[in-house]
């Protein structure tokens, strides 16, 4: 803002959104503005905001007609979300720019609390105690946080990147199946243990390896995760499911000399299972590429997914994954593979229901509600 001589100024100082209980109205005042002056001394001090204006005298050679720059800071009180497990060095409050993101706030808290990894810092809504999920959102847009002038903080513990967790999860079945094939004479007893794998066993092996190698590729080069990390402890729970059921249990049954897979002699069933498997895998890959196109690398933006499969169910990627595993079950004739995908489908059903709720909440006017979230006509 450029001033010449003495001028009456009336400026309502308010950094939205500010809780009602601290709103202040300003009064008119007269001043002779020097070349650079602040109005901070003329305004009431706020516990939540601190506003500074800079006024520069007119300079014809540099006058742009644009308003003066304004910087605003937000002071937030910090409270432990888990009093029984408090963050010992958590500061009482922090001051951040109004345009700071949730991730920026995490960085600042981590630095002051002595955390080497800012991803350990969890921020929570003070009223609902739910996590602030969108790390790219400006903290000033979190209405409950700004209204209360407070954010809840929790130490989430050691973290691992999402991609690292997925790579480890999917690597287990690959290594376990290869180990069972290589060590088959030492794992199983009887004369059949030294025989070569049957054609159906080899086909089933190719399906397992193909599926999990595809998942590894997608993890590294296709998927775009909205969150940076997950707690380290999750890797044990997630890996147990894949390593135990898709790995140990399925491999033990499929490669047994006396299993239905080893004794299978019907090529037509093998062909049917293979066609279903390939269709499911290809369709799943198409949906994953579609979903990846909706988000920038490292971004958190969400859009309504449309296209192949989305007119049928909320999560066609899950639907096609189940379909591909039905192909593996048909080919292998293995109850162990069926157990794995039944458990997996139950988990995917819960994820799909959550995604449907999220779409309805985030896009209430534009999202077309789905009747079925996982399997058309069934779930």
C-alpha cells in the first residue's frame, strides 16, 4: 500500500477463519506513515494470530498499483492425544504461516520435539480426534483446529514407506513358492517327492509368480500413495497374511505329490482357469493405471474414478483381483488357494465399503452412488 502525507486508514484486521471469541473490530485512526512502519503496535495482541502490514511510500519509478504484502501467522496450542504416552519434548504451542500445510506443521513439531522422522508425528482434530489425513491441505482450512486454536499430537512410532511395505509383502510368496519347488524332495516324503512337477503344478506356479511380480511392478512404478508411510508394526500383520496363506499354505498344498494339482489331468479346466486368470489380471492392471492417472506423483488430490469397471462397482480393481484368483483356484483345484482369497475378499469388502462412504461424503453432488461396492449383484 502506498501512502502520501497524512491519510485516514480503516482496516479490519482478521485472518479467516478466526474463532468468534477472539474477533476484534478495528477503529479508524490517523497516522503519518513513514517509509516502512508496522501497525502491530496499534492492534490488540491476539493469542491465535499475529498480523503485520508493511507500508511503503510512493515511488513513481517502482509503483505497481498492487496492495502491500501481508504475512499472517497462526499460533496453535499443542496437546498430547495420548496422555498415557505423551511426547516428552512436545512444545506448548507453535507458530506457523497461515498457508502452512499439515505436513509443514508436522515438520516443525518433529524438529522441536526431537524426532528425526516427521512422519512419526500424527495430527488429530481436537473435536473428533480423527487424524488429519490430507497432508497437503493448508492447516487454515481445518475449521475445527482453527476454531479451537489447538491440534492434538501423537507419536505414531517408527514408520516405513508404503511402497517398502508392499514390496516386502509381495516378495514373500514369490520366494516361498520358489523355495518349495527347489526343496520339494526334502519337504515331502514318498517316491513322488522326487518326480518333476506336473503341467498343472507348473501352470499354477506361473500364475502365482506372475501375479505377485505384477504387484511388485505396480508398487514401484504405477501406484501413487496419498500417505508417505505407515507404522512399522503394520508390516508384520500385513506380511503374515501374504506369507502364511498365499505363501506357505498354498505352496505346501499345491506342490504336494498327492495334491489335486499334481493329479489333475483335464486340460480343458486348465485352459478355462488360465483364461479367467489372464482376463482378471489384465483388467486389474487397466483399473490401476486409471486410478494412478487421477493423482499427481506425491500428491493427495482425490477425484471421482470413471471408466472401465466403475459403472459396475465402487472398486473394480478388487473385483478383477478376486476374478483372477478364481482362475487360480480352478486351475490348481486347491482348497488352500480358496482359503487365501476368501480371507482377502473379506478384507477388500471392508475397504470397498469405506471408499464408497468416502466418495459420497467428499463428492455429495457429483458422485453417482453405487449399489454394489465389490461384486455386481452380490456385494
